[in-house]
């Protein structure tokens, strides 16, 4: 009986450790994904702001597409 109790206690302890580790890994992964998504959105917003400035300077839509890698439709929607 004592052996069973020791085994159950150890199993419970190891299970709790595994859950805690999985939780920590999940949080870290979520944070990394959030950071990456924020960076991606920031880059996209920067491309749009540059395209707006280039439109004001009188560059053609084709030139703006070349400079920013935005599509013709995206640039046209800015004007």
C-alpha cells in the first residue's frame, strides 16, 4: 500500500511539473507570436505611410508600387 502511495504522489508531482512547463511554453510561444504580429503590422503600416507621402510628392502609382511592394489596388485605395 505504501508503495502505491509513493507512486501516486510522484505521479501527481511530475504531472503538475509537466503542466506548469507546458503552460510556461505556451505563454512564451504566445508572446513570440504577438511580437512577430506586431512587427509585421508595423512594417505594413510604414509601407502605407511611405506610399501616402510618395503620392503627395506626385510619383506615379507604378513607381510607388515598385518602391513599397504594395499592389496597384492598395495604392489606388490610398488616393
